[in-house]
C-alpha cells in the first residue's frame, strides 16, 4: 500500500475529489492492493440510508487474520508485530514477531474451538492490556466468532449487561491486572458479573498477577494449559465480506448501551488505509497508540489497522504517571517511537507536571503525533506541539466515533497544514454535511451546524446488535438520507472543520463517551434519591466533568450530605465504573422541567458552568421558581 501515501495538499484534493466522484472505483482500488481475498466481490457497494442498509464488497470471501498475519509471514516473519511494554518498567519488554503471533493466534483459536465456540458465536473479552488481549481478538476472528470486548474498567453490572445483550457463550479474562502501583481483582468482578449471565458456559482465565482466585468447577479454565495442548495451525474460517467481525458497546444518551456491529471487509480496508495515510506509516516504523483495546481506538489502531499494514504496534499495560509522569516519554525514547497517538486528557494531565519529565528524554524519533477522543484545546495542542513534537512533528487531530469504525476527519501529515483545535479536512471517501435545525444543509464556508455524513464509508457500523430499529432511529432519523453523528461542528473560511462538541445528552469525560441516562438510572437506585439529572461542565484535565443535581426523597441535614455524596459515587462505580463518578453533587428540591415533564438540561448546564446571568427564556417552564433556588444552592459548597 506504499503507493498511496498522500504527499502534498494538492494531491490530497485530487485524491479526495476522485473518491467523491467515483467512490466505488476508489475503494475498489484500495481493496485490490495487497489484501488476500479468497473470492473477489461481485459488487463494491449497495446502500439505502432509509432502511438503513449498507453493504461493501458483497460476495467477497476472506479472513481478516490472513490479512493481518499470514500474508506478512514470508517477508515479515521475524519482524515485531506486537511490542508489549509492561506496567512495571523493571519487567522485560516482549517482542512478538509475526511468526510468533501467527502461532499464538492459531493456538488460541484452537482452544476456542475445543471449548465449543463456532462461527457466529459471541465471545466476551474482559482483559487488561496484555498480549492475550490482542491475541484473543484475532483468535475469534480466525474462527469467525464475534468478539465483544468490554473495557476492563467497567463494573460487574456493566459487564453483565453487555454479556447478556450479546448472549455471549464465553468470557475471556485474567486473574487480575496491574494498574500503576495497584492491582485489580478482575476475576472477582467477572465472577460477580457472570453470576447474572445464564448464557455463559465457559470462562477462560489468563494468569497475569498470580493472585489467589476462585475457579468455578465446570465453568472456569486456566488458559495456559489449554494453549500448551493446542496445535499451532488453525485453518482460517472463510467469512463473507459483510459477516460481523465484532460488537463494541458505546453509550447512548438514553437506554442501555448500544452494541455497534462492525463488518469484516469494509472495516479491514478502511482501518488499513486510514492507518497508513494518517500516520504516514513506513516499513520499520514503530507505532504507539496509548488507548486501551477496550475502546474502538484500540480495535482499529492498535490491532487491526496496524497489523493489516504489517506494522510494529506497541501495547502498553500501564498508566502515564507510573512510576512517574515521565513514563510515556521514557517509552518513546526506549523504543524509538515514530508515531504516537494519545488523547487530549492525557496531554492535559502531563502538561500540568514539571517539564523536566519530558525534557529528560530523547524524543527525536517522533515523526507524527496524534490526538483522539475529544476536542483538543488550544493550550494542550501547543504544549504537545512545542514540548513533545518540538514543532517538527505534525499533529493529526483525528475526529471519529465507535460507530464510524475508523478516522473520518484528520489532517494528512506533511500534506494538510495543521491548525490548532481543528480536525481539518475529511479523509478520502468521507462526505460531510452541516445541517441546520430545520433539516437543511448549510453550504458555503464560515458556517456551523450539526455534523452529518451523506454517503457510506466502508467501516461504518452496520447495525446495533439485536436492535436495528434503534440504529435507524438514533443515526438516520434526524436528517433525511444522512448519518447524524451527534456532534456539532463549524467549517472555517478554507473549509476546515472544528468539532464543537456533542449536541445530545452524551458527555465526553477524559475521552470516554458517557450517556447521562445510565448514570441517572444508577443514582436513582439509591434509596434516598427521588430524581437526578447529570450535565457536563468544563474541567481542566478531563475536558468535561460530571455535575449531578439530585433530589432527595426527604430533605436531609447537611451533615448527611457528605455521606450521601460518597454513596452516590459508590453506586455509580458499581453500576458503570469509576470513570462515571460525579465531580460535583448538588442536592436540590426540584429540577427545571418543561410542561411535558422533560428536564431542561440547558438550564442546568448553565448553572453548572456558572453562566447564570444568561439563562435564556425560562417562562415556558412548569416550575420557573425552582431555577433561582438551584442557582442559590450552587453557590454553597458542593
Ligand atoms: C465522540 C465519539 C474516536 C475514538 C474515540 C472516541 C468525540 C472523538 C474527537 C476529536 C473532537 C472528538 C466526538 C465523537 N471526539 N474524537 N478529534 N475532536 N471530538 O470514540 O467513544 O465513540 O466517542 O468523541 O464527540 O462523537 P467514542
């Protein structure tokens, strides 16, 4: 795929124009390069956004692991595929070559088969960032099982909801995990979660921290002895282009999490193409994305995209501040990282620390810096550019979503001039539209609106697991014949895009997408709580933090409030995970509501952001008086 690195802005525009005029020719040319197809496609694309139904490369047959592993063996067998950097810097780095990855994936695939997993079965993966995580995804893909990775920071209840929703037969986990100086009892969480999941027949357990754990007879099995006994050859299952590759859950603004279903062929070529171009990846570069494989960023840009390119991809088990705030930069120096991809929240946290942590290390290997997950503010952008990139590595601010499968808006390094806080231009094949609230497209530049996508791209999610109607309703009903992203954006005078944030009830906290409804549902479970509403407010490290307005059944004394705050956060931790904890909790006697009973979050948001002089029209509220009492309450200690 080396011949489609875009080299300058004019070339970007040429490629882009072609991709829009002849999208099928464009993506067919990408698919024809290097990939291994067991059978060629009959049709490149068929689509109908009203149903919605999208099919790419219909009729084609393939296995994604042949493309990510087997096809590299002849020329890259000894090259490092996965470079594992452990939590503890004293522990050795592991270099897993493509040949070794082949053997480990095949063995694992044979273990899955021996445990009765077949094509189309769902397997839940709940593992820390250890090599078994990447290997288990690929092992599922090898035999056509659908993986559903649940980020190992989610609670037992959140895990159980996801296992049951996808009806998973198996869970893959580990005894525990390391996180900085702490250990986490993952198996204990799995035991608690799986107790609520009648569909689970087997739990495979990898050893990582060598803790004493409980193994349930007839259900739990240690992974290693099974691997030792398995053959290292496993014929890949031949899949249809549109067969589901995986499910990955993302929060919605209402209801339970949405299991986004990604397909095989389109996802593969799209993540491969975007990885290659957006990171300007060259053979022998060492690439590091600091995300967890539990999120889409890790699926697409730690596992599938890099491996489809025969790249060396780093998997880091630890955290940015252990043993100290220099850890990222120590790793960059140690492995001579060429492309570094992280989240604004990490940059902001590191930027607060002493510059010595960065300056101590040789970062001259870096060629491209990436940002993902939330808008990157100007200050963080400059800190990254000045201190990490030394003003010579372009920053690619990549906008995309779990639903899009791959990056959608991003500069092409060394081609697109960057501009702080702007994700800049749509990638080839991506047709954006800004829409007004009446459903009309806003044309021209220097405008803003709701960000939509007009035409299918190969990596788009095809449905929500078990609920196609919700998929239609969430993404294809707001604007006719368009995919609606849920984000607002502006287009500047040269056509660059800047994402202005969510326009729905999703709040991005430290780059994690959190829906307000599931958090409110968790809080309302507390016996003392009558009702609650969550909004976001600006936070200097997390980007946004959560502010909860809570109505108690009985107005308690203030000395009880401190305990209640702890208990509310505890209940959130149990239902969702610590990432969803509230930074501020205000007890109030009421919430502003419309006449139809809907909470007016717009007003709460302003109160949370301390913008109370400009609340807009509150006369249509059912209970306008409550607003002043909330404002007064917000001024006392929370
Ligand atoms: C939402 C999607 C993409 C993988 C990680 C997050 C926000 C993402 C950017 C960016 C501004 C961004 C959007 C989007 N977002 N990247 N570069 N600039 N906002 O995936 O959890 O599905 O969240 O994250 O609001 O809709 P996700």
